């Protein structure tokens, strides 16, 4: 018997029991739809995390200033201004594994334009900072090395700040007041969205670190910087860069051996990779739970095929009497099971895709329907059909024609 | 091949069939020797449990003998595999049952096509041969009816069409008139006679009714798994022509 006529025979007997076939398919439909939706949600979460990680910048190390001991009391890392501008310069210039280094300093304060004011983060940095964080300028320009040298009162506005202070007006060239000093806005930064920690990265004003040190911070330690951001040449050089930075700073600070360092080097990429693996585990879990319902759908197919084989014992006997071989009967019932599973799978894919789109519309979650997941779901439903259809089909094909013909 | 099929001769010797029922061995056939020349029309008679159906199952290659040989045209077929027997059934044997055994969801034509579905006959050829088989049993105009829309006699004629569609060497009919009234029975038996006369198809017919056995050329009587009588039919009943088929 060729496949076409076998398919036609199978299709007819499924149509003869419409209600039963539809209900059996429903099990597959729900299973496949659940897998598609869950994978889409998991994939969406993954993609959002990846985007956030990319927004921080790639292959970054963070050098934090160390602790000080004063009167026997040891403060934690970051409490003492032990890193300097020249540390940052040396790291950027001397180390072969490092592409760039930027000193950075944070503080906060109100920014005023006209009758609008907005309290925000003030980020002191050098021009390379934007490139390291892969941060683009949508209008205007970056501040220059020259402006950094001369501690000019220029600044870049994050999108959130620009929106609140200027609305639809173009901020470039305007004067804003930061802590009562006038600053010229030279550029507006592109939107970056949320950080992996959930902060609005666009709620920021970036200005030359020298300006910040001299005009705003009022720091007791002139020349000290908050942190140094270091970018390795590439992902393979992160470990080297980490080691070289540590060695260089030990040398410069004359701290000698580990344990009494007055700084610490953190691998930012590693921390973010951790967040990524957490979402991956979540999406695997979601997919796994959904797969269970697919399994239940498969068992439903097996159940109904077993009933169908018993019910049609006489038909099997007749077919055998007129010359059907074992494999003809086997393929007839197997094809029936596969048609049930595949039709259910196809409807489930449509429903699941619709559900995923609806979820992102209603709940505002990012969902991603990947063609790979759709193909996998389709292939998996075919496999479910074959796997759960095989036992009933084999049972049918092994029947004794005489007994089958006598069956009432 | 075509001519060889028509002259098929059946040769059975020393046929034994034992069943195990629980822990009792039942000997259904106790050594049967039977020779059926090509073109024979044999009626098998005997009480229930005498072994007729067991013999029919073995002749129909639905079952294997415990011992003995079964040859069609000198070729041993008693020990074929399941699939080998299936192929033999669809190419050289036809079955007609007491209960018609048509598939209720298929039309008359599709039921007749059934044996050809399994030997990969192309669909247009299948259709053409099914229609010609149906018209030779007088049902050309019922091709699209479902079995439930046909009378018992018509259903049995569909079953006969199904049995002859692959031009078999032998048709095995197990009480084909058991569920039919006497005039319909006569109709069916005349079709059998016609097939036997015109197409030289060998016929083996199991029946309880002596009247029906009169349509055959030869009668074999079974008792307790043995043949106790084997004689030609002396006063064979041969109506001259087919009666008009009932609509």
C-alpha cells in the first residue's frame, strides 16, 4: 500500500469519529501551544537580559578603590579614594590586554533649565567612556580630550534628563545649571534602557571628570577618582587584563602582596553572565513544564488509538483476509496517530504563537517566537505520534486474522 | 501467468490441525486428503465442529496446518510466513463470508477495491476493475452506495465482486447464503455457477443446506475431523440463466 492511499484511509477513519479525533487533538494542541508560549516567554526574557548586558558594554572590568585603616578600624572597599587619574592613564596606556580605561566618578544633584529642574546622577568620565559602554550620541557631539584637560563646563544629557528638562526642544547648545554652575549641553545620549539591576541608565548627566573634581565634588583628595572602568581587548583577554591591572596597581601603590591591596578588580562580564544563566534556567524550566503537557497529549493519542484498534478488530480481520500484510496494518494505524499528532501540533503552533503575541501585548513582556522552536515543536509532535502510536498499531498488525474476523 | 492461474489445482494430503484449548489438545482435522482439480465446484458439508471451517481457514491461507501438505499448482503454501500468506490471499484467493464482512464506511466500489489497495494497483486501474467486477454481479448502478444502503443479497454480491476482482484461482465461500432468504440464496448461487462456468474459477463452498449443495459439482462430507463421503452431485441444479437482478 502506498503512502497516499494509506493517508487517505487513515484520514477517513479519523473523520468518521470527528468528536473523538478533535478531543484527542486538543491534548496535543494544548501541549504544543504551551511549549510555544513558554519558550517564547523564556526566549524573550533571555533576549532582554542579553540586551541589558550589551547596554553595559562588553569585556569590562571595574577597579574599585580599597579600604583604609584608620585607628584600627578597617572600612570596606570603596571607602577610601585610593585610585587616581594617573592610575587610570597608566592602565589605559601600558597594559597590552587593555583596550581602554576610563576613570569615573559619581555623584548626584539637581540640574536646572529655565523653570524645570530634575535631580539626577552626575557621571564624571573621560571621552573614551562612551565608546567603552557602546553608547551613541543622537544629537550634538561627545566632549573632547581638550575639554577634559581644561575642566570645561560642558555636559552630555541622558535621554530621560533631556526629556524632562527640554521636552521637545533641542538641548544642544543650551545652558543648564548643575549645582548652580552653568554648563553647556554639547550632546544628547541615545536611549539605553534599564540596567540589569533595574535602574534607568538614561537618568544621567555625563561630564568631564576633571570638571567634576574641580567644580562640583569639593573633594578633599584632588586627583582621586571613584572607580576605573577597564575594557579588555576581547573576551579572551579578560583574565589577562584582570591580572595585569592588579599587578600594575600593586606596583604603583606599593602594596606588595595580596590581602592588603587598597583596591579590588571586579569582572563585570562575569557577574552579568550569572544573570544570563539564571534566565536560561528559568526558560528551560518553563519549557520543561510545558513539555509535560505535550507528553500527556501523547498519552491521550495512545489511549484513543488502543480503543480504536479494539473497536475495529473486525475491520482489521477483513483487511488481512483480502491481503493486507502486517506492515500495511501497522502503517495504517501509525499514520492515523501521526495525523492526529501533527494536526494537533500545527493548530497548537498557531494557537501558541497567537498566545505569545497576546501575552506580549497584554502583559508587556518581550516574547520571541523563534522558527527553531516552531520547527522543533512540529517535529516533536510527529515524534509523539510515532512513539505513542506504535504500540497500538503493532497490536493491530499482530492480530490473528481468524480471531479478528470472528470478533463481534 | 493469467492462464496458469485459471488451471490451478489444489492438492491437500495428510492434513492435521490440532488446537490447544486450555490444557486439552483438540484435533480439528485428523488427516485430510483432498484433491481439487482446476474448475471444480466443491460443496463441503457436515455438522458444526466437524472441521469444515478449519479446513477452509487452511485452504484460505488464514491458518497453517499442524502437519501435512497443502499445494496450489504443486507449490507448497502451507508453511508460508504471515506476509507470504497475505500476498497469496490477495493475489490468488477470494473470500465470501456468511456475514458479508464489508467495511461499513466504504462505498460498494471502495470495498471491491480493497484487495488492490494492498498490491499498489494504480487508482484509475483499481476503479475500472472494481466497476467491471461490480457490473459482472449486476451492481453497476450501486457502486456509490454504502453497505447499509444495500439489501443482504446486494451486499453479498459486493463481497463476491471483491473476491473476484484480482482474478483469483479459487474462491472460498463460508456459508455465503446463511443470512439470506431462499430466492436471494438462489441468486447468489447462480452467480457462483456462472463464475465457475465462464471464468473457470475453482469454488469451495461450505454449507449446511442440502439445496445449496445441489448447485455444486461435487460434495464432500465431514465428520469428526475426517472426510466420510466424497461424491459428485448426481442431480445438479442448473438454472438456465441469471434471474433479473433485484433493484
